[in-house]
C-alpha cells in the first residue's frame, strides 16, 4: 500500500447515506474511481479524491521511491512485488511465513535477521540450489530431504535411488515436513539447533546444469570442460549436505528477505503487537490465521509486561519513593519521614522545573524565526508591524456588484460563458466585447429592437454545434423517459400548466432543420431562435441540462393575454414582469425568447459553450495556439540574447568614453614651447648661436602644438562616434524591451486560450482572477489605447480541498484569524465570488498582502507585473460606466426608443458589431 507522509493511504469507504441509497434506489448514478474501487455520490468528492491521488507526494512501500502519484506508486509496488515473488524461492515461502506468524519483535530488521540465520542452512524439497562438487558449482533441484535421524542410516537413504533394489531395504515413506523444530523462532537458536541440527540433514539433489561463471581461472575452466565432456554429472542424483549447498543471492538474501516479509506481513500499532501474515497470503500458503490459545496468552503476557515495564519506568521517574513497609523504631521512622519529605520536595521541584523548561521550550519554538517566504498561515503580523501601519484587515470585496449573483451558480456560469466566447473569439468568428456589454445583452427584452450581440453569439455557437456529434431527438426521448418514470427526480405532471405530452407535441414541428438553416450575417441572423430550439432538441437531455423542460416550455408556450395582460409583448428597455405560472397558448421561440429570464438565457449559453469545447474548430485553434506559444518562446530567447549582447557592447563603449574623456596634459598644448638643443650652451665658448636658436624655436612652434591639437580632435571625434553608437544601441535595447512586453501580452493571450488560470491565491486560499487580455481580447489597442474585457479583479472562495486544509488547522485558530483579517462579510466559501472594482480597494488589497508567505509573495509579484494594465483597464471601465450612466427614472419613463431623451440603440451593447463574421456565416 503506498504511503503519504509516512502513513498508509486508507481508501474511502462509501458513506452511510450512499449505502442506504443503494438499497432504496439501486439505479442512482454515482462516480466510480475504477483504479481504487471507491464510490462517491457527487463529483466534487470524486474530483477532490482524484486530485489527491494525482499529487506527487506518495512513496512506494516496496522500493522506497518517493515523489510519485498514487497510481505510479501502486504500479511500482505491483511490479516490484511481482519481481520479488518470482525470484524468492517458492518452497521456502510457507516455512518463512509460518515462522514469522505471531512473532513479537519491535523492529522488522531484527525479525529479518532471525529468519535469515534460521533458514540460511535449511533447504526444502523442489528448491533450486547451487551445489559445489569438487570445486565446480552446478544448479540443482532438491529431490529428497532426510532428517537427522537418518544421518547414520546410509541404506535407508540409498533406498531412495531410482535404481535401488526394492528387496534389500524399503524406501522411506513421506513424513512430517523438515526443519519444523529448527524453524520455530520462539525457541532460542542454540536449543533449536541442538534439537534439529541443520548439519545432520542429508539431501538428494538432481543436478540440472553447470553454473555459468565468468571466472577465468584455468582450473575451474578445465574442471568444467571435463565435466561437460564426461556428461555423467548432468541429470544425475547426488547426496549432499548443507555445507556443500547454497542459494542464489538473487533469490535469497537479507535485503530480498526483508522485502518479502514486509510485503507479506502486517502489525498493529499497539504496544507489543505480533507480526501477522496477511489473510489472503496466509490462506494461499496454508498458514494458520487463528492465533493458538497458548500463543495468545504469551502475547498478552508480553504486552502486559511491556505496559507494566513502561508504567514502572514512568512511576520511578515521576512518583516519590514509597514508604518502607519494614517495622522501624521511632527515630528511624522520623528519619525516614524526613528523607521522604525531602525526596518529595525535590521531586516536586524537579517536576516544576521540568514543566517550566518545557513551557519555555514551547514558547521558544513558537518564537523561532521562520525562514521567509514560509507557509502563509504560519506568518502572522507582530505588534511592531501593526503599530508601524501594516494593514491587518483585507478590504471587503463586493458581492452585490456581481451581476446575476442572487442565485447560486448563475454568476459563475455567466462569467465562464463570457470568458469562453472572448477567449475563443477567433475560432468562433466573434469580435470581443466587454463583460458589461454581455450583461446588458442578457438583460435585453425589447422585442421590436433586436440585439445584435445576442443573435451573433447564438448563431456562432449554433454553427459550431453543427460539427459536434449529437443524437437526434435526445430531448424528446429524455422527456418521454421522465413521463414513464424512468429518470430520477420525478417531477409533477405539469410545469407552468403544460404536460409532457403537450410539450412533446408542440416540439414536433419546431427547429427540425436547424443544422441546415443559413443564419446569414447580412440578414441579421434571422431564424436563430428556431435553430437554437432545434439545437437543444438534439443535444440536450435532462441529465446534462437539468432545467431543460422549463426552458422548452417557456420557449413554446405563452400566457393568455386576457388572463394576464401584463405579459403581453411590449417594446420596453426594462425587464418584463415575471411569467405567469400558467402558459396556455402555443407560441414559437422567436416570439418567446425575449421573455426568458436571464438565468435561463445563461443556462442555455453555458450548456452550448460546454459542448462547443469538444468541436474541431476549438481543438484546432488550441493546437494553433500551442504552435504560436512555441514560436514566442523561441523569439523571447533570441530577443533576450540580443539584449544581453547589446548591453555588453554598451558597457564597452561606456568604458571607452569614460577613458577618453579624461583631461589631456596641458604642458604646451595651448602655449608655445621652446625646444633647446646642444647649441644653447654656446655661451660658454663665446660663439654666437642666436640664428640657429631662433630657427629651432620656429620649428618647435609650428610642429609640436599642431600634432597635439590633431590628436585632441581625433579623440573628440572618437568620443562623439562612441556616444552615437551608445545612443543607437540604447534605442535598440528599448525596442527589444518593448518587444518583450508585447511578447508577454501575446503569451498571456495564447496561454489563457489553452488554460485559464488565476493570478494566484492569498493566505486563506482565495483565488484571484483577472480576465483581461485573454484570447481574442487585448490589453492595448491601436495607438496604445487601453482596452479591457472585465475591467475588474475577481475573488473566488477556496476550493473544497483547500477548505479541508483550512479546517485541518483547527488548533491554530484559523477561523478566528479569518474573522479578524477578512471580516464576517468578507469570508468566502467554496463557490462564492466577489469583486474589486475600485482603485482604492485594489491598493488596499495589495497593501494587505504579506510578501513573507509563499502564496502571497507570488501573487504580489504577478500583480506588480500586470499592475499598469490592471489599473488602466479599471479606470477606463469606470470612465465608460460614468459616461453611459443615466437616471433610473428616465429609463423607466421611456417605453420605446422614440421617447424623448432616450434611444436604446445608442446603448454601448447595442452599438457592438461583429467585425469577424465570415461571409458564409
């Protein structure tokens, strides 16, 4: 069984509720983990268990390999166990298992040592052994084992020969198994060998073949050659003793014996618990699984003795010495009482000192400085940090600001659908749109002013669904099964006053040719509602779309306007009143879609998005993104290489400029220098040398300073050239840095197409999401204009697995800490969402993150990397919301687009156009 953190992994048993449900409802759908045989009643528990098994934290119990997932560890154990059992001598297995059964030994190594010493010189029938005959080793098989009582009876042993005369001595009959006494580990070694000496055993062995040795010894080679030539040794029967026999080290050694015993036996964790052979193995090899009464008493005696021994040691250490029972005189009693009091006081002082030392050690351990970054929950703010202004409480994210968050799961489905449509916009031929525009489109109810965004999104998904395999009339079959009571969760006969028969009859003539209807972009996608209905008919069932019956009923039936006049069609911008419970008039999807509540619209789009993931277009786009990611990685490596090369060249140029800019010597550059020669000393001889002297001065004035000025001009030109080259390289580096930023943005777009991941987690495992710049969306538009998709930072509560980790730390007051640092209103559970949509809230949240924790330092690093784009997108969204904001009274007072002061077609979501629509679609 694989181990995790040195503990064996225990398989999950079915819950009591699931066992009870198996009796009452055997057709209940469950989640079955076929690798382990575990059964779960919900997908979350199944996924959490599978995630646990996939973590690289398991260890193979047989080989000791670590860093494996559960299934790799199981495979390793089975493979090694198969190899082990194939190598280990089969006739030796029952004897070893019977010897270790019910043995009380503290360590497995001691048990292995005892078994090895007992059986290294004891052999059993049909064992494959090595026999040394005259210096040559042969492989042989034990044919007959003669116990010590036949050690002096040669005639009885010879009677076993195949050609022995039957009239002389009768052959030996089968007797009790050999080595029973010597293999009993309960007896000491000396006594066991005295009663059953292994050296007195004789064996008839059947010689099989010569051992293939790699030695180059001439004598052995000659002996082997003679033996093969003779041919008499092979396939013969020889009598040998244990000192002439041995086992192959690959089949019998301490290491192999240890692995075999560890694989076959087990032991309880209680004190002095015996080693027991596993029931299945004991049954196979005939090992008694019922503990004999004598053995049981011996084990209980050992266990009681061990407990008493530990108790006595504890009492001797903790309790004062007992009073003497011997009769003493008054003076002796007084002295004894005095010594007893002193001993008691001393023991009390020692106890108090020990408790104090333990308390100080515990406090020191608590105060032991952590090596940062550490586990986030182990990092706590000290009083000094709080007094210095460190933020203790996280700003409370808003749940009210999330659209459609009044019903559980609706906002998550809405966000997932929008993200799918934006990320795969290239493959779906849809231009990107913001989350706010998608929200307003979902809420659009005006029947006389169609919403282009709704029609384009549905049409694109319908075209994509035509390439996904479907079962014709799957919704109809599912409804008929519901009517016949074959599905679980049987509903009432009527929903909104419509029976299943009425619904199936109305479905017969709607959307039958949905996969061939041309939903042209130039015609405004006319007929997409009927095609949507047909798509649901062929793709949806009550299993994969639980609210299918309600949605189909609302799309095909309308309330009676005479009974409920408020439900009649009206071209208003605002949402219509709730549908009447009774839908009596047969209608069509084109008329009734506008009256679908947002939750049903989101459910339809979410269902279609989940199915569209398996289409060829989406898979092809993902493969294309993989190729582009590879190309970007290569380009990034090349750009970094060039950047490094330019930086090195700039350093060389900088050093040259610094050296050349040093001040030049001023001895004669700007002054006339008088050059003297030997004629200048003519004054001593009285000879006139003035003309020569003047001529030399003129030459020096015309040549010396000119060369220096020329060198200075050359140096200035060199400095100027180096500076220009440095400036050029600096511009190239700036270009490369801008390209690296572009590569990072492209990398995010492509990588998030394949897998959308959160930015990170905070200390309480809340996941932080930022959805801008993914897939077909972009962070920067033409001219460097900021673009956004959601323009907010979302927070999702911890997963169920992360919540289990939090609950497991009950001794550290995690719940109280969450209340203090998150607040009751800010604590999120699994499936809960909240949002930060203000710059100040974002700043406070980043200030709350503690970089001393593993998760939060990684999260803060990612936020810092994308901070300019996050904040600019947030500010751009706030500006757009403020520009498009109008008074609610004005909106309610305008019923049509022609009303004064309000035109619905000027709303941003109504002005969206699909620039990626193809001509065919």
